C-alpha cells in the first residue's frame, strides 16, 4: 500500500469522529456509572437491596461502561463492518468459555462434608453436640447466632 | 508498491481490511486478550461462587475506596489518550505530548495505589504462597499446632540470647501468656474430646484473638458464605457502622513481630485469585506505560496518529478489564 493510499485510507477512516465535547460527556457518564456501582458498598444499599439484584446491577453497570469505552474511546462507532469480524468471534469465545464453567458453579459445594461444615470457621453453636451426619445443622444457624464471644 | 506504474489500473491492490496493518494486528491481539481475560475472570467467578466460604473484603484488608479511586484514575487516563490522539491529528504535537505525559502520570498513579494496596496485604501475612503466607483455612488442630510452633520458635530465638533487654523479656512473657491462656486450653479441649463444640469454640477464639475478622465482628455483608447460603440470604446485616471499616485489632496487629498464623476461611483461594487477576492487569499497565514513554520521545504529529491510536486501543482495553475487575473483586 503506498503512502498516499494509507493517507487517504486514514482520512476515510477517521472521518466523522467524535469531538472533544463528546469524549468529555462520555467521561462524565463513566464517572457517574462508577459512582453508581460504588453505591452498592454503603449500608443503606446493602440493607435494602437483595444481594442477587445488587450483583446483577453491578455487572449491568460494568457492561454499559465497557460498551461506552468500546464505542467511543476505541472508535468502534465509526469503524466499517470489519469490526464485527474481529470482535464477535472473540466475544463468542469468551461467552462460551464462561458458559462451560457454569455447571461447576451450579454443582460445586452442593454437598459439603461434615468435617468441612463443622470447621467452616463460624463460632460453633453450643447446642449442636448431637449432630446428624447430613451436616446441615451448622449451616442452619443464621449468622445472627454466631459470634457470641 | 513500487511497480504500480507498470500495470493497468484495473489490477489496483485492494486491501482486505480498510484499515492499516498496525491497527489490524492490534485488534487481532486485543481479540486474543479478550479471551485471555475472559478465562481469568471466568475462573475467578467459578472459584468465588463455588467456594464454601469466601472472605469479606475487610477480612483481607481490601479497601473499596482505593478500587474506586483506581477506576477513576484509569477512566481519566483513557480520556487523556483520546485527547492526545485528537491533538496529534490536528497537528498539535506539544498538546499531544502534554496529554500523553498526563496519561503516563495517571498510569503511574494507578500502579502506585496498587502497590500501596499490595503492601497492606503483605504486612498482614496475606501472600499467595508459602513460606510467606500465614493463612490457614479453618481453626482446627493443625492451626493450633502451627500457632504453638511459631510461638516456640520465637521463644527459642529469644532464649538463645545471653543478654536480653527488658523489651525482650516482655516478649517472652507475652509468648508464655498466649501459650498458657489461649493455645493450651484449646489444644487440650480438642484432644480430650475431638470435634467437640467446646474445643472448636476455643480454637475459634484463639484464631479470633490473633486475627479478628471484620465480618465476624461487624456481622455484615457477605461475611462468610454469602455464596453458599440459600436464596434468602441478603447483604442486610445487623446494626453496626460498617462503612467506617475500622478493623478490629488482634495480637498480630498489636505485636507485629509475632506474625502468628492467621485463620481466614477461603483466604488462600482469595489471595491466589486476587493477586493473579490484579497482577496480570498490572503487568498490562506496565507494558502500556513503557509504550507511552516511547511515544513521548517522538514528535506526535499527524504522521504518528496511527501509532497513538493503536497504543490507545491497547490502553482502553486495559481500562476495560479494570471496569470488570473492580466490582468483581471489591464489591461482590
């Protein structure tokens, strides 16, 4: 490719790019989103929002932030169709990779041994001398009756 | 294409992709990087949510605020890279260099905060592997034994000295006191009645005396088995100002020379994943900083716009990874 080709190519490529004000507004949006996910750290949030929702919320915020960075900072908004060829397969591979790990998440620790349970590092409850071997007795105590020291 | 004059215009070279080779390769590299970090993060999620217990952030001296600050720093650096590129395109090399320098500074700040965070872990004996790691997973006989051995070692080295200072005598007295008041009763009780609640309770108390975990004392959030608990489990906790994050003080904090074994359920897996994820990310940051340092030596005019863009793409990707790491490591 001649230098001239490359120059004209670059010219085409960069035409219609965002302005400084656009980048600044993306920056402000990213900051706002970061503070949104940081909100989950405070007590008022923890006391009112279920943990599952909280985590889904944080991941959603992260995905929006990632999309903003990819679209505007990495200029994918203004790129031609080649962008799909490179990003879609890689993203699919990443998603597959996560998906094949899911059975592990679902199945691990469904059954824990009694030995693991009793040493799961909670303050042992006083009354659990007569334990059943299923090992669900310790778990049954909610966090509120631990730490009696 | 030196021979472009020799053939007919009909056979003009058509590039496969309408972008420069450098950019093509950078994107190909980034697509492998996506898979690399997806593997790391995916493994972290499996280990994190499959674990029977996982330490809360304050159990392992992880301060959320520094994670948030680092996120902010990286977002700022992403903007400065973009502005450097814009300045270079507009043929304004001095301004481009200024933005680039600012990016370099912000990247260094990120690494500085990371080092500060690492130090907080290391100073509490949280290492990913022995011999430095002092982490034990559960308060059992092996834990009590490790504490006893450590105390014996300390005492032995103190007794070997022929002339001891008053401070050293005090240390020996403290070692004896810990052994008598905490280690011995626990070991005796568990030996007399293995697996008995009394013995386990004493062992737990011993570990709590040495390294009190914030989650146990605060009773808060995600304490021990947020993941293993049923669907009814919420982050809601009993009263207590957890946001103040004042760490309870244990023997290891009062007397740093003790360096006794500490008990954190899920602690080993936590340090391994934490240092692996943040370590690989930090390595990427370092590579980016080297690239910026090289760029700073050049005249950043329109001719270098392509190069700045490619390195910028890499830097945005590093930012992107941190965007996911921050909530996963600090807030989940």
